C-alpha cells in the first residue's frame, strides 16, 4: 500500500521519503537525541531501495535535522528555532493591529502606475487609477512574502513617502481622509512557481499561501488591493468564531 501511494506521485521517491521522515521528526515520532531506524529498516518500511533512503537522509542532514556517523547510525538533532508565524486574521482590525509597529525589512521591486489584475472580489475600480508597490518582506535575512499593493492614486499621493517605507494597512486604517466601509480577503493554498521560488527561497512545487485583500470606501470604490504570496511556514490562519 505504501509503495503504491508513493509511486502515484510524480515527485522523486527520495524527496517523498525525505518529507515523510521530516514530518515524523517534526511530530517527534523520533525525539532529539534518539537514533533513527537503520537504513535497512526504513527501506523495508517504505518499500524503497536503500539508496533512496540514503538520499533522503542526506537532505535532512543538510537541513540540520539529523546527524549521521559511520558505524554509529543516525541521531536526531534538536529542532531548529521555528519562524515567527504571522496570524492571518479574518477581521480587518485584527490584521491592522498585527501590522501596527511591525517593521520587517522591505525591498521594493516595482514602483509604478498599474492596472489591477483580474476581477476584484468586491467594489468597483477607481476613476483615479492605481499605483503599484511590489516588494518583499523579510525577517533576519529570510524573505517570507512577496506583496503587490495597488493603491488609489489620489490616496497614494497623500502618504507617498510613508507608503514606500512602511507597512501600508495601519497608515490606511489610521488616516482621517480614508473611509473604510468594506473589506474582504481570500486565502488559498497553492504550489510555488519558478519566479517566486527564487524570491522566497523555496523549491518549485513547495506549498505557498496566496492572499488577495480588498478594501473599499463608502461609495464602494476600491482604495486598496493587495495580492500577497506567503511562505506557508510563516503564517497561520486565525478565526474568531464568535465575531
């Protein structure tokens, strides 16, 4: 059964075995300081060749999860520190509070007038047109998201310098000139493509979280639209079930 399941995937066998073992390590099936089963035992358990297990273990050793010593077997190492996960709330006020005072490193990729791509979930396009700020957000040298922000051009001019250098949502939410009447967000799990893989330090096919966020004013005009791609290991979804 296990062999049939593994064979159904187009991913190389050694990568599948590496992921299975990684999940077992994360859930502490094998605790730090303990020994992994032998290569022969793992090969028999998953019905794969020993060379496949060796390749998988080499990946996990490069990630700092295990340590192999000739003649002594493979030891489970203490897990590396987990990244701080950003809560993706289901209320705008929750998102704004999360971002308020947050100061990730920002790297601006594009800064130009642009049209909003696709069909927005809510609202209608502004007659003023939109300005695009595309950038990456990083912490401690690790990029965790790529974000494309489309701002109503009149609104953009009001806070131009701050929008370029700070997190946008708190500025938008705190502005007396902005009437936030409606907001909606979608959240989907996708696979990383070639272009984003380089920016996010991921492999093609790794899981990512795609978010589209739209904010409208009292006349249902779209003031802000953001398309955000997050590394899946940097975010979590929080829902207030009583709101």
